[in-house]
């Protein structure tokens, strides 16, 4: 079996799978169960000192598909409402009982130097391997001047990171909010402040649904609702892009990254690591399927690594980063066409309808002499958009085949129709 051990921000981990700071890491009972299940580490639920935390009921909203499969959770829960002293004592006990597993202490405080430094020192003294600065929570705490209220201001991100780095001698992870125009602003600020790594993404600010009978956003609290933090598989594309942006930027490429956002399968984890994450954090999948989901993550990644010939996770970490390009760097002379395999076609017609109504009218439908329908691609009209490929319910029925060409690669800046080039000439 492949070696899944990894290192992030100088911290050795048995595997790259950590539980994110959230309800699953709120207490020793949960953390012990997680370690016994096989998780390499946990980020303890965010700790604070002031003001007091009182949670409401209800706390979770949900995003389902049409078959009621849970795609994501919107939560309005705050940071840990348990006494700081109790949390710190349980961290000490877990560190003593599970010395080979990673525990990161998550923290949050108002934008006051003494508050950040004092709390960081208390958490560090509990024996954690590192500290994660929660600068991303988009609800409840931000109304108090914490969480994303700090994380959305790069100058504050840099300042808070520097305060904590000055007060402790263990690795510091700055957790970034996705609720910002450009993630590089926050990442660069964290790097300037001395962060050893960044964690991202925190939850996405959202209203997940509305009860249209009572006309109240969900989750409801005595007839009212509010915005909350959204997590789950639907945020994965947002997270992947932000991770890749940090990994490929010259200003932040040396930052280690703890990838978070909709990681549900081993393949999700591989994608995050290929785009720059040194390890990953999971929350929603554990809340939906339980801690034993880590078995699937470990077994799946191990099997994939064996099949590919990888002996360590470092061999594929950041492997996809060089292939991430700006749009202007793409080859405009590359062309693909859809090809429909009639032997696999179940004649549902979804490809034809989608192409006919919303795309390029490149798929014809004709009646077969023996009965049934035949769907064929008109190459002259097909632009290779991939819509039919993604809509088709039958694997390998529609493939996208590259078109052979003698044309050399050409980017948009080189294209003869580019107005900028035409003006220069």
C-alpha cells in the first residue's frame, strides 16, 4: 500500500486527511472517535475568550438534489460555546493519548493585539501542533467584528497573523474567507504576516433556501432566518480555483496550503492536492456519513496511488499547477468534436434537446427504418463545447475527440483578430 504520510507547515501527519474546525471536533469524545477511525489529524473547533458564545436553535439548513441527496449544509452555528479551560484540558488529554495524531487549535478574537496574543499562548501551551486563525466565519461572529470582518480586510489579515507569529513558536495557519473579490489579496497578506500555511476555503456566505409556506429563510429560529456559512460538495469548484490561484502565484507559491471545501471522496482530495494542497480538511462529508468515511478516503487514495505508481503523496502534490493557465494562454487552434456511439445510445434525446435549444444545433435526430431514433453530430456545426458529453446519462456513449490539424498553437494575444495586436500593427 502506498505511503500516505505527509508534511504540512513542518508538521508530520499519518495521512493528509484532517477533520476541519466544526461541530465534529468540538470535544474530546468526538476527536477520540475520529482518531480511532483513522483520521490523521483534527482542527479543534474554534476557541474564543470574549464575548460569551450562546448558540441558537435551529442551526442547519440543507441543499438537496431532486432525490433528497444532501449536497451541502448551511450553518449559523458559532464558535465553541464550551468553556475555554475545558477545551484546553481535553486537548492536553488527546495529545497525551494520541501522540502520533495532529491537533491544530483554531482561534478567533476581536481585532485587539493583546486578545490574539494571550489566547494564542494559552492554546499553544495545551500542546497543539499548530494554530489556525479563523478569519473566515461569515455569520454571527463577523457581526461582532471577528471572523470574516477581519478576513475581508488584507491589512487586518496581515496584522493578526503577525501578532500570533510573534507570540508562539509553533506553525500558524491563516484560514481565509472565500467571501472576497480576490483570494490572493488575503493570501499575500497572510504570507507577509509570517503565516506558515493558509487554510481555505472557509464557508460561503449564503441563504440556502426559503420556506415558501411561512416565507422565512431556513434554518428558522422562531419565525426568522439569517445568512449563514455554506459548505459541501457544491463549494468544491470555488475552493479548487482559490487553492490553485495561491499555488501558482509567484507571491504566494511558497505557502503551504490546507485545502478545504466539499471534499467527499478520495478523488476530491487528490484534485485538491494536485492543485496545491499539502493536506486536506473534511467536515460536511463526515457529518453526513460519519467518521468512517475516512476509510474510503484512505483506501481510495492508496489504490489510486498504487495504480499510478506513486509511492508518496508528495509525488503528485502540485502536479497540476503548471497546467493551470490564464484564458489568454490557451491554444485557440485546438479543436474537438463530439462523437456519439450508436451502440451505447439509449435514444433518450437529451443531447439533441440541449444542443438544439441552447447551443449550436449540431446534433440531428432522424427516425431509423427499423424503428427508434438515430442521433448524429454535424461536425461543421459542433464547436466542442462538451455540453452533450456532460448531459448524456450513459458513460462513454458520447466522447470528445480532438481534431487533427497542421495549425501551430496560437494564443489570443497572438491571434490576428485580437484588437490589441491589430492596433499594434
